[in-house]
């Protein structure tokens, strides 16, 4: 049996991911404005871009993005290639909406100015950056991440796992950007 595209389910997963991604996008955009990687005027582009990326992720993975598959539930039919391709296109557009304002800001204004820290404080920040760096490398290598209430597995809850990975990567980048 050839996999069919269930466009209603695909679009509902996309819309749910858009709503979830808008909150994450606001947090990321606010951090980029604070680090002076983009202007306040272009903050909406970053929010929409992150929202589209989260929507593409949830529409690509379907119900597995939100919840762990149950042993008692019947298996879901695989998505068609056309639906997966549309998800990848939406995610690519979202990534473009994130990167274009950042690149244009860095080209026009330049790299954010270095803060005047002492060398000891910079070393301390490097030590602080090592923790999310370790968590990031461990999560990517093993497929499991440490969280406050337990362990997050890539197969059980992929959306939360990849948000965990992205937040750790952002923490490392932001701390290192504060040093440079």
C-alpha cells in the first residue's frame, strides 16, 4: 500500500508547531537583540522563522513529536514523500527567515562590540560554557539528555529533545559571544 498524504493531520501538526514555536522564537529573538546580533525591528522575522522551523519539525514527525508512541495504540501509517518534502521546504524557509536578518545586521553594523571583561572573568565564563557544551555533546552522541525531572530520550519525545539540544547550543553560543 502506497503511503498517502493526510493533509489535514499534516496541517494541524504544522499549526500546533507554529504556536509552540512562536514562544520559543520570542525567547531566541529577544536573546539575539540583547546580544546585538539583530535589531528590534527585525525581531519578528526571527520569531516567524523559529516558528516555521518548529512547525516543520512537528509536521515532519507527526504525533511522535509530541508524545511517546504507545504499545497499545495502532501504528500510524507512514507519511508520504510529498508531505515530508513540504515540511522540509517550510523548515528551510524558516531557517532563511532566521539567518537573513542576522547576516544583514552583521554586514551592515558589524560584529557586536567586545565587552571589557577581565581575563579571570573570561576564564570563568569559559568554565560556565563547558557545562551546556558537555550536555550538548552528550545528548547528540547518546540520544538522551539530562533534565530537571529525569532523562529526555530522542525516540520518546523528539520535540522536547531537540529543543533541549537547541537551548544548550544557544547557551554555549551566547556565553562564547559574550566573551568575544
